C-alpha cells in the first residue's frame, strides 16, 4: 500500500514523506505480539525523523497496523484509546506495570521494548513479505 499525501516541512517532498510513512508502517508490522516500540525507537531504528514524525504517520495511517504496539517512551497509553489498547495488551500478554504512586497502568518498557534486532520474515498487513535483518547496536534506551 503506497501512502499518499505529504508531510509539510522544509525540504520534505511528497515522495520522501510517502517513503518515510511506508517505512514506519513496515517497522510496526514487524513488532511481535506482546512487545512494543516507542515513537522514538522507531525513528532511531530507521535512522531518520524523530518521535513527532513517527507519531504523525501513526495518526494519519496507523489504523491498518498494530498501532497499540507503538507508544510513548514512558510506557503510557495513547490518550483516548486506553481501553482498546489495554484489552490488546492483555490479549497479547504485554508486560504492564502501575504508574508512579499507583496511577494508571503503563506498559513495562524495560520488559516489553522490542529493539528490532531479531531476524525474521513477516507478512505485513499490506500483504507484502519482507525480511528484517539488523545487527546489534548500542543504544541509550
């Protein structure tokens, strides 16, 4: 599925924006059940953009992928989608924890974060097959 439309910004053309969006959605398709990546994790994995750019892609085109597997770096749930996300986390047995002072549940990022460093073949939600092969790298996360 090619993404149509564009993101605004200096020097960002439609073709580049669509390519970036496709790459973000392809990464989301590779996140295994029970695991998550933050918006910043995805940007770092791709080596381009940042958390806000990934968030924009997810807001516009993320409905066709496992959107609940992309979350804030602190593990907090997507505002307005907490109930559905929590049901999916429980179904996938995603590690959860209570927030500070017993506040709302969050994803336990220490246990649930997926780095994308595994090799596996997947069929994306857009019916194309891709192989993911990465080498371990140091990260500050």
